[in-house]
């Protein structure tokens, strides 16, 4: 789901939050995987059947350029997952770790200051 911070960030940069752009952001943020453009396109078409693949690509490029990006980072398996069921009675089916920060460009003086994922 798109957040108010994301809306404000787009508006602060002079970008309109069009319906296709909002839906594309919702789709990207709702997935646990690193989505491909084709995946996003298929999901967006469920809500906006007349959207073109070119619109999805153009918006994904623009959003990435503005700092709304997802980067996959390999992480070692955590041993605590094996102990969790014994301590809590909760069966672990899957887990993920998310890091929030700023990319190299955004950390430069005068760079973008948006929070990225």
C-alpha cells in the first residue's frame, strides 16, 4: 500500500500521483519478491485493464530514478528460526529481513533524501 510519505515525496519532486502510478507502487510494495516489469504489468492490469506495458515500464524507470527501488541483499540463514517454535509454539513457514536506508546517490550532499527500501 502506498504511504502518505511516498505521496508527499512524489509531490515534493513535482511528480503527479496518477492512477497508474499509484497502482504500480501498490503492486510493487505488496509483493515479497523482487518483481519483474512483466509481473507488475499483469498485476496492474487486474485493476486497470487498459494500461499499456510501456506505461508500466516508464513508471518503473521513473520510480527507480526517484529512489523508490527494491534491492535484493543476500543474507545468511538465522539460527534463531529453529528455536522459535520451541519457545513460542509458533510454526515458522517463512521469514524475511528488510533494510531501510538511502542509496549511494541519496547520501551525497545535495542528493535525494527519500527513504528507500
